[in-house]
């Protein structure tokens, strides 16, 4: 159980990438006062947490309704996370782990960035939704394990809030190079986790 929870925490923390989101949050809130930044951070993290929690408990039934097996989702989800890992290792900005140019332009014209693009897709993006569903599926409906994974999620979201609240200090401490280095390390870890998800899906499907 401990190994599963540690694995879940690492996966969620790497996907959340608070060190990578902090500088994006700074650029989205540039020129705004601290009260506005704090309000956006609180709302953004809260909304993202709710979205991920809903997907954690409803996602499996949604895929069943679509006749998509968990094995197929595990393979597809692992492939998606692997693409995300490549973006992190290469320090690229794509729609998988950050906002696109057109989304940045749209966000710049809005006063409230908490829902878009902060909560979705920066925090509760494809990687986070895929990961929480795969992690919950691995519990085999064990209530204690599920509670532990939800606790991991809440801790990661709290750390995300801290990173957003102290984004300017993190940016000064790490700089662009430091953020990219941390992101690359996280990307390597995520790549290994993604391959494991793919192997698990293939094994459970009987192809191995």
C-alpha cells in the first residue's frame, strides 16, 4: 500500500509540475496586485481539484459507457503521458502541458483567469486527468487505497497553491534555466511511469 501511495504522489506531483506552472502564472497575472493574484491562485487550484476529483470517480464509468476498456485506456493514457514527458524533457510548450499562443491571447483579454487557462488546462490538464483515472483504477476499488490517492492529490494541490502564491520568489530562485532543469528531471521520471502504464495495459490485455 505504501509503495502504491508513494508512486501515486510522485506521479501527481510530476504531472502538476508546480515549478513549471509558477512562471506561467506570473506572466498571466503580470501587472496585477497581490490580492488579485491570491484570489486567482485560490480559485484556480480549487476548481482544478474539483475537476480532477470528479473525473477520478466518474471517469471509469464514462469509459465503460463508451465501451472503452481500462486496458485500452491504460495504453492510450501511457502514450499520452509519454508525449507529455517528451515535451518536459525538451522544454517545449504545447497544448499538453501549457497554453497555446491563441489561448494566451484569449487569456490576456480576460479579467478572471482562474477557470481558463489556470485550472484548465494548466493544472487539471490531460495529463492530470489521465493519471488520476489510471491511479484510481489500480486500487481495484480498495477504499483505503482510494482515500490515500485522494489524500496525495490534495497534498499536491496544496503544494501547487504554495508555488503559485510564491511564484515570484520561485522564479527569482530558479530562473528560466532552473525551471527547465527541474522540468527535464520530472520529464524523465514521467517517461518511466508512462512506459509502466503502457506495459500494465498490455499485460492485462493478454498481449504479453
